[in-house]
């Protein structure tokens, strides 16, 4: 792979590191959703309330209108996640 005179090996590795950082943040966001979702689901189940209601409230709290703990990449694919969750809620 040929490099331009302004490029060097450090700049390519720096860009590659930034991509990995973005993937790590997306994975951390998914981890936050799963762990907090399970916790909220169990709390709502103890109160004899639907766990899905707790997950909806959690989404509002940690989403962009609340604490904004989620990355924008994850918000872009959140519609797909909602379809998956709703599919499994039927069973």
C-alpha cells in the first residue's frame, strides 16, 4: 500500500485506533442496555408490572432525552433492536 508524502504509519494506526474506539463505545452501550434492562425488568417483575414497561422507561432515561449514555451509531440501528425485542416479547 503506497502512502502519500503527508501520510505516515502513525497516522494510519491512529485512524485505525479511532475506529476500534468507536466499536468499543457501541459495545459498551449495548452492555449498558442489557445489564440495566435485566435489572429494571426484575424490579418491575417484583412489583407485578410488565418488564417491557420498565425497559421503555429505561430507554427514555438513558437515551438522548435523558442522560444520553448511548452512542449515535447505536441509535441509528435502534429500530432493528426494537423489532427483535418485540418479536421475543410475544413468546
